[in-house]
């Protein structure tokens, strides 16, 4: 028993020496981030809602010095367009994004305080609207669809562990035209759609540990 315990202690001590000698390998595998900015609807979605605040969080793990696995979530709070000749005021719509993807560091980490990252992934987006009135009565819209996403960001290391960044993300949302006919019926300038996009432009902080 004592030999086994001594072996464990020796292994831990050796591991500690290795980590102390190679701190870059012992830490900063994980990164958490928070971000906020403005969400910009594109295409048919822009006929229903205006740009509004957006925010998100993410956590990533380093698979390779230049590649991270990223799990992220975000929300866009988009106000319905005002009433006009095209129809009544559209309902407010919130978009909730959940994505898994990969990040590629264009600049090799550690070579510069600056960072340029591109990412791509897939997941889902939930549309969640306020209640609205149609000829059939009061209704709302809540559906979840497959989403592909990609983005670019530029950052700067204010410390070895803290990076501030700004960037944009494109969410390509594959909706169901039969579903969105419910929204299109509200206004004459909106057609039922099956693919729309939103582009959050955000700044944030990432912390490595």
C-alpha cells in the first residue's frame, strides 16, 4: 500500500515539474467568452423586424494550437416593424441560437497579441414571437429550425489570458415556408420564407484558463 502511495506521490511530483517547466501546455486549453452588440435581420426577416440588441456566450476547448472546438449560444431581441400601408405592426421576435462548431486561428497563437479567427458550425435557432392578431384570432409563432453559421473576429490580448474582440456572425436559418405563411399573412410586403439570415455584430471578452 505504502509503495503504491509513494508511486502516486512521485508521479504527481513529476507531473508538477513537467507542468512547471511547460506552463503553456498545462493551461489555457479552455476559453469562455461573453459578447454583446446588435443583431441585423437580412432578407425576408428584415421585412418583419428591425435590428435590435444581441448577446451571447461560448465555451471552447483547444484541440490543436490553431483549432478549437466551440459550443455557443446567443439571442437577438428584434422589434417588429411599425404599422404602415403594408399592414399592422409586426410582432417582436426573439431569435435563440445554439451551435457547435470549430474555430481556426489564422494567426498562430503566441506569435502576436493580435488574433484573427474564423469559425463555422451548425445547430438550431428558435423563433419566438409576441402574440399577434390575425383574421383567425390571437396567435403567436414559436418554431425551431436547423441553422448553419460562420463568422470572423479580430481580437487583441490585453493580458496572456484575456482577449477583447469584435466580429460578425452569419446565421443561415432553414425555416419551413408552411410555418412562416402565418407571419407573412400579417403584411403585404412579406412573403412566406424558407431560408433567412441574421447577422449579429458584437464585441466581447474571452478568458483563457
